[in-house]
C-alpha cells in the first residue's frame, strides 16, 4: 500500500520499550509533549500533547525507557494496516 510521504517530529519521553516476539525491533510507548510536521512534509500522525503513541523502532537498543527524545517518525502502510515507524531518535529535547 502506498502512503503519501509524511514525517512527524515528536518530543517527549519513552515510557516503555517492548521487544518484538520475533526478536527484531520493538514497540515503544512514547508520551508526547510536542508534535509537529517535519519541514516540507505532512503530519499524518497528528499526536496531541499529553497523548501516548506506540511507535516501532527497528533499533530498540538506541531507545531507553524513562529517557527523553526527539523522534522523527512516519506512518507506513502495509497489508495488516498502518504502523508508525521511528526513522531517527535523538536523545534529549532539542
């Protein structure tokens, strides 16, 4: 399934990292403090401050529970529906 290019910048704190059962990647619960579209992109996620979103991280060792991050994420489509995927994670609030 094709989805129009989109990117969202999320700032907040990781509340939980749950590794995938197959051992590849993890689902990350992220408490949103700020959300905005990346420059030149549409924001398909539209997360509200105070909400918690679940994102998929291919490299879960780069993200730790209890720490603050600025995430670049995008909504991807597939045969089982949509999934929010982390493209980049920067520690702290930038």
